[in-house]
């Protein structure tokens, strides 16, 4: 009986070795296949379009560094672009705002190779959601006025930051008034 049990244990152990060898071989085969798949030839859509000998080349991305301050009109360093301010809880343009927008329209029309993003901003009062919507209305109001002055609509985009990017961090009415604005940020086309 002991002899039979020893024989059975030997069979089971041998079977485990065979199964373990089989599993090990299968895992190695799967890894090799995975590595081989990673080294496959690149697909046609991954290749850049061919250029012809006739001089027709694919368009290149303009990598010229911008000569404008990244803060836009808020920086006060871009001659011809001014930040437009708004009254409390309003998106309509005042007379002063329209005058500044007219100057900005001339600047934009004179810089055809530049897109301008109009950022709508609010003061710290009100909810995040309300101020994002108000900032959007402010930016859209300015864009609409610029387009009415002859600015190409495709040259102007809008974004709202609501109360998330104040330029003045105080809590006085003067600080709040500075933050209710439309900032003009030039972007390469």
C-alpha cells in the first residue's frame, strides 16, 4: 500500500512538473508574441504625408515665438490692446468700454496673423457657476461688438474664467471693479 501511495505521489508530482513546464512555455510564447506585435511596421496613418518633387510640401507649424505678453491686455504691455471693465453684475458695454473696444478692433484688424482670445472675468461675489456664466456673457458681448466693427469672427475666441483668475486679491469695491473685466490675449494662428 505504501508503495502504491508513493507511486501515486510521484505521478502527481511529475504531472505538476509537466503542467508547470507547459504553463511556463505558454507564458514565454505570449510574451514573445506581444513583443513582436509591438515591433510591427508603422501604419500609413502614422506616417507624415509624402511631399512631391514639385515643391508642394506639407504645411509647417509656425514655431515663431510670440512677441506679446502672455498676460494679454491685463499686463498693460501690448500697445493697442486694452482690458475692458464692466459694471457690477453686468455684461453690457459702457461708453468707455466701447471706446476701448474700438481701439482693440483696430489692433486686431491690423494683426491678421494673430488670433485673440477674450477672457471673461468676474469679481469674487456670487457662485462659481453664476460667475462662469456671467464671464461668458461678458466675453461674448465684447466679441459681438468687435464683429459689428468689422473684426473677422474667426479671429476671435472667448473663454470664461468666472472669479477664478482675479488680478486684484483685495475685498474692496476698487479691487472688485478691477476683476470685472474682459482680457485680450493674442495667440499665434
